[in-house]
C-alpha cells in the first residue's frame, strides 16, 4: 500500500491520524496490513475502548460488601445470600435498531443474554428502556412496531421472561432511537465464570453459530453519527437466531456444571477480535489462531471478514485439555458447532494463520490495554431558574388530568408488554405495569425486584441533578415494592462527545450518578456507554439509563401499587403541606399542558431520599400498609390516578383549603403515596414521627371516580378507557 | 400418577410444567429428550410442553412433529395413554395428526401474552373432569400462532362428538368476537382427540397453578388427572 492508500483506508476505518501514528509506534514502525488495521480500528472504537468516557467512569463507586464482581467483566455480580448470586448488565443497541428495528432490537437482547450466561448464570428476566421520536414523526410507528416485535421475538423464543421496562417519546430521538436491553441472571455464588485465559497450550474453542459476513464493522458504525445515508449501513446490522441462543444457553450451563471451563467469553461487538484480545489481555497470555478452523457460513470468507464479523450466538472458551471431549459431546448433543481454533501461547502476541500463512501478528497488551484515553473539553451550564412565572391554575385540574392521562409518555403500555412473554419460567410475581418487576428466586421465598429509569428532560436541563435523579428514582421504585436496593448497571446514551456541551452532559451526569450511588448504597457493577447518538448534527436528549436490582427477603411482604379496599386512608410521604407549592420546572404537566419544556429540574435531596426510602421499606416489611407507589412523572395527581386505575377503586382528596395545580402536578422528589387499613394508621403515623418523616393524610380511597376538589370528579371508567387503549389505537391507525 | 415431559430443542416451558406436575403428584416427571425411541411402560401422562421447537422457523411445531419420539408418542396414544399438549405442544399434536385442525398466526400477527377467560365446553374427560360444564376459568395465553383453524367437515365432527374442550369467552362466559384473542374459529382454545385421551390447548394451565403467580385455576387440570390415575 502507498501512503495515500493508507490514509484513505484510515478514513474508511474510524481511526484518527494520531491513533494511526500510535499504531506505528506499537508495531515498531512496521505498517499494519489491512487486517491488522481493521483490528486496531474496532478495538479502539469508542464502543469497545470507552476512550472518551473511561476517565470519568473510573470515578463511579463500584464496591460494597455484597459486590462479587464490579465493572470490567461481561456483567456485574452481586451476592444475594443462600450461596446465590445475581448477575446483570444493560447494554445499548441503538444504531442497529434505528437502521433495522426488528433485528437490531432482537440482537440487542441476544447480546445482553450472552453477557450474563457467559458468567455462569441462568437468565431469569429481561428488561429494557426504549426511547422513540415524536409520536407524530413518520418513522415512529414503524420503529416502535419493529423494536417491540424484535425484543419479543427473541426473548419469547429463548424462554426468558421480559418483565418490564420503560418507553418514552420525544422529538430529540426522531433520527436516533434508543434500545437499551438488560438481562438479570441467577448463579451459584461459587460457580462464576470469568474471561481471563490461562494455561499455555490449552485449547481455545469456538462454539455456537457459524461465522458469516454480517455485522462487519458494527462497533465502528455504533461509534459514529448518522446522516442521510444511514440506510446504506444496513449490512452492518446482525441477524439474530434465538433458537440457537436457547441451545447455547443450555449447552453452556450443562458444561459449566462439569468444572471444565477455565475461561469463557461471548463474541459481541467486534466479534472474534475483541473476545480473543480480552481473554488474553486479562490472563496475560498470547494466542495462536488458525482461522481455517473457524466454522463459516460461506466459502470465500477472508481473514478480515472472520475476525471482524459480528455474527450472533457465538462463544469462545478455554477448557481444561482433559475435558475437551466431554465438552465436545455436550455441544454435539445440542447440535451446535464446536471447533478448536487455536491454543494459548506464552508470547503475549496474537498470531493469526490462514491457509498455512501468518496473516497478522500483533502484541496483545498495547492493543487491549493501552487504547486511547481522551480528556475531552467540556462545559456545564445548568438551567438556574425553576420556570418562568405563569398562571398554571388557568386550567382546571380535570382538564389537565385528562390531557396527561392520554399523553404518550403516560398511557398504558399494555400494547407493548402483551407482546412479551412475561410469565415463562413461572416466577414472575409482579407483572409489567408496577413500580418494579418482581421475579421470584426459583424454589425459594425470596425475589429480585428490577427497574429501569431515567428522566432525560431533567438531565438535559441539569445533567448533575438529572444523573442523581435517575439513580434516586430507581431506588424509589425498588423501595416501593418492598425491596432492598443492592446495585445498578448504567447505560449512558449521549450525543457526540467531541462537542464540549455534550461532553459536559456526560461528565456531570456521571458525577450525579456517582454521588447518588454512594449515598444510596447502590454501587455500579456493570455498564455500557453509547456515544455519537446524533443525526445530522442533532443530539438526543442525554439519557443515562439506570437498571437497578433489589432483594425482597420474603415475597409474602411484597407490595403492589393498586388500592386494595374502599375507605382506606391515603397518605403522602415526603411531601409538603403548603398546598400552593410544587416543582413545575421540567415537569410533564408544564410540557404537555402548556407546551413549556423549560426551567430547572427538581433537586434531589439524597439524605431525605434515603430516609424516606428506608421508612417505606420498614413499613412494608412490618406489613403495616397495603399499597405504595412512588411519585414521579405527573406528580401526586398521576400517582393517585395510576393507583386508582390499576385497582378500579376511586380516590377523593380531602384537603379543605383546596390545592393548586403546582401541588397536584409538581414533580418534587423523594415522595411516595401509601394506603393502609384504618386500624394501622396511628402505628404508621407514630413511626413516621419517631423517624422524622413527613407524612400526612391527603384523602381516602373509594367510589368509582377521582375527585381533587369538592363536588368535582372524573369517572374512572372514562379515564381507564382513554388510557388503556391509546397506544393500541395509535398503532392501528395508519 | 407417573408423568413424562418430552423435551425438544427449543422447548422452554418444560421446567414450568415439571414444577406443576411435581407439586401435584409429589413426584418429579420423567424428562425425555426428543431423540429417544422409547417412553417407559407405566407412564400415565405424557406432556408436550410449550416453547419454540426448532425456533418454529417452519410452521410452528412442524419440525418437532417429525422427531423420533413422536412415533413413540403416537404408539402410546393408540394405547390410550393420556397426552397433553400445551401451546407449542398443541401445535406439535396437530402437525403430527394426533389432533385435527391447525394453528395459524394470530389474527393481529403479533405475539400475545395475557390472561384470558375460558369456558369449559366438555367436562367428560380425564383432563377436565374437575370442572363444571360451562365453568369460566382464567388461564394465560402466550403465543404467536394460536389461531385455530379446522375444516367445516372436521368442525362438525368436533361438535357432534363433544371434542371441543375450551373456548375463549368474556368474564361472563359469552363467546364472541371481542373475547376471541387470536382469531380462532368459533373461539376454540382446546380440542380433544376422538377418544378424549389427547388434549391440545393454547392456554398454559401451568402458569396459573401457584397463588403467588396470581391464581390456581390451572391446577384443576392436573388434579383431575391425578384423581384419574391414582
């Protein structure tokens, strides 16, 4: 190649000039061949190397006595007692899902499942967090329909329940939707599998599907912005085969029970390249691979294609030599490819052979560990003022409630979750639609509560408070069902980090997440960063999604949000009794009713958050209350409406002085609504006083209507019909 | 009662049904891999569980219906052994000719997972004997291809011989288009073989067989079988 050719080739890859010069240094001046260049390119892509975010991710709290394995492995691992561990992670598949929604979303689910069962866990639940463009945008229906079918199509077939998630709509995602998928698995605490390869001479084994020409350069594609030619990138999207994934899960778990595996790693982004480098880099070994032994789908696959393919449902393992035949027989039973493709060496180099010739020879450590790390410039300019003065009481609460009740962000998600098998495996104790999904630990009386949360409009206005809020809301959702929050996984979706304001969003939201995780004792154990979520220079709202996991010690104490009886007293926890006040900056009420997307988001007081959350947990576990719901989008009013609609039991506000819309719809943080039987009231009130918790009665359950002011009401049937069928109607109208 | 569960590549409700069978009978069912030839003597109930056998990449249940074990299942059916096919198991039973009809993609072409109401149309069988005739029960469905179709001729036979086991209905028991989740002909959710020893049903009785999961109406199918075989 001439120098100009190399320059062109660089650009065809995603490398910068500096990065290319660094490669020359690593290779002692030797120019890399095309295959080697391709390998550097994917390894150093934003997607694989975290080069823009690494510096900041290091600041996150990752430790707690119950953390078995933090970030850096395929997924995070926490101890849940009884010799059991929960393994979980969330990962984005944004770019592929925009290009090809069904396969993009499906392979997103497949990839995250593999991250979890690679470590020895049987996946027990899938969750997701999805963002689509404006509901009126021409692509939204097509993308929503494809993504939901894709998530369902994959998860339903592998037989892992999809138990919940969140879906929101905003115009900033018109050209760049977000698909964040999370898997939670259950493992024997003493049988966790890691990726560090060891034992010179040990066989390196390829199992699963054959390698095809799909997804080549997927990681590079996911590290660049979109433009009008995005459709041309369809060949970089992989195609999923959930049936093979199901077989792979069963085969891997069967082999894992036999004490044969030394190291195991799934082939995800950057396929065979990334998995071999990670295994060797962590284990301090070298590797020699004969690419002629890689099972391929078609004849004329080049070394380049084989190394960079992102074909799905493939794993790489190092097994004990004496267990090779046992392993082979298990994979044969499950009708999966099994091929010894190489051996570990002591050279700390990766040597690739094809047709008997050496086609690449690269040092492991510089590639895997000394990848670029950038300290990109950033600015942070949070909104200061809550919201411009305005007469927010110019609309009657009945009208405002009806508007919010049918706003796309609050309508029933039933159209979505009925397409997910959310019951398979027979342990779904709390189905989709509650504050958190609850999945029983098989054969026990314990359960895992799971939630995914973030409020991008808050992050957009103040990334620091927004980062805190995302963690705080996940904490609240877990407390609301009676769980003890344990740890989180974070999926950070942002625009182009080379722009200082976007970099500022990333830096400050990580800072916010970090402080909240520390204060609320939920360390970050795994995560994923997705940058360059922009189309034609327009960035998405910053979306740091938090996936959180908590433990319920006894499912008999679990709480749901629906009211349980008529005539139960209803209490506000953590709220204020100045009925003229409420935080309207960045509220859904201001946005949906007054078309005002402005102001500062509500502050999160982490000490109060913790105090109130712990109080909620205590009264749930003492069986003092019969329903609980945290207050978030739409404030007190929407919280009460959801509790009513879920149970078909109405509510009447009993505040003599009357209340303002700000109090009803404001989005102040750290609050919950609870109900109890009348006889329990005084015990709870005493307990609240003792613990310095703000708690007072705001009304009673009963009737078939919602009433927030004397003699004014809306019937539940009407509200329910509007809310329940909205999405179904929207999707069926062309 | 001794039971066996057939496991195919891609079965995914095999564990769920095993949990329910263990709970009801006090014994773990025998799990039989699809390429076995023999189902041992003395098995009273054979279950074909839900899932996506072979990914259902051809017609649902079509590839599984050609498995080695299916010839043995047919032998057992001829001998009158009780056979229950749930969801994908029902699809395998129609594809293998043990039950009449076929299961087409749902009318809305989407996967549907939710609780539905069913009316028990025939209680004179080893599977449904504990139900009252026309009893309304709640059981979840979870399928993409549950749209039951059968020729008019065969439908008449099903009706004449009381071989329709379950129909989708609303909470008050009315069978109509609004209570039909998937487009099944005459709201049919489950059918018997001519001797009523084989039952195929799209709803999953094992999914509401535990109060913690929201209900136990599914248990009655298995408790009825237990009564019949002990």
